[in-house]
């Protein structure tokens, strides 16, 4: 799986009407029950022809230009240090919906300046007897948010077969997530060592199974250490003083005070 690091997060709800429930949680496996509302199919008229547009409440979308534009649900799940992650579909309900027109293909983004991109459609795919996306559920990447090791779970509640002219819709899925071989002691130690209350407040809404990894905050004051070049010292003082008035213990140190501006030197000082 690809690895990534996240520095700034904007959190939006995945469902307006659907629901994901965690069942039978342990640090080596847990189940997910996913219920989703039925999609709305709209008629979309374009210069290139008439298409079906699949509308799904508060979802993401597929991201391959020229392929069918379909809803996709993405969730962060937390996994223990060292664990290998596997996902299985244990049970499901499926409905087939016949379409009058092909599903509209995703188009390239329109730039703010310059010519508009050309119309794009994967004609070869639209002749195939094949469902897209290929998998109903998938783990696409893993990495860290602060000290939380997370994986991105993608759920495709709607799949399209162009030759048959149908979509498969999954109103119910029961999934099993296996996270075997993890080191939970190391996981919790990392969370304690890198604990940050402002980050944790955001992550509690972002990570699906966050509450199972939630720890008591360390009994320490929340502070700010600001390290700046020597010539910036006076300019940064108003910010440091404002932070102090807000209740944060704040320190300002110059590069000469910490021993220099080399990365290892600053890291060791911190």
C-alpha cells in the first residue's frame, strides 16, 4: 500500500442518511456494518450525448478521467503498529438498476485560465462487459496522522457495467477488517509520546475507530516552543505574548540559543 503523511485536514461528514457501525472490536479484527441510501439517477444532456448521472448524498467520487463518474465512500481506520491489514466482505445485499443511458464519464478539471480541456471518454471500457470499480471495498493507502497509524478504506456502493447497461447497488455490507500481528503496546506508547489535544479533537471526528485508541491526556501543560532566526526574535514576541495570555506556556528561542539551524541540531533541542 502507498504511504502518506497528512499535515492539514478538513473534515466533512461521509453520510447524510447512511451509517457505519463497528461490531466485535478487538485490536486484531473488527466488523463494519455499512448501510447506504439508494442513489438518485438523473438524466444529463450534453453536446456529446445523453448520459445517466449517479447522485449519492455526501460522498466522494471515483477519480479516473474518462471512466464512469460514480460515488465512493472513504474512511480512515486506525491500525496498530506492525499490523498487516486485510479486508473481507462477509455479507451483503445487492440490487440491480437498469439504466436508459450510459453513466457520465469523469472529465478533466477545468483550468481558471487557458483553453478548456477536451471531452474525454474511455471508449474501450464503455464497450466491455465489466464492472467498475473492480472491487466493492479496498484499502488504498496507509500512513500516519500525528502518531496515529491509519489506512484509507474505500467503499464503492455503486458499480457500473457499460455493456449490460446496469448498476449494482449495495444497500448493506458487512465487512471484516483483520489487523493481525500488531504491537498494541508500542501503538499506545507512540500515542502518549506524541499526544496533542488540538490534534486529537480533530482526529476523533476523522478516524472511524478512534475511540478504541483514545488515551487519557498526559498531565502536562500545553505549550508552544517557537524557534526562529536571531533577527526575528523581536518580531515574534507579540505572538508569543498573545499565546501566553490565552493560557499556553510559551517559549521563544533563537537559533543561536539552540546551537544552530541544522535540522538535527533543532530536532535534538526539541
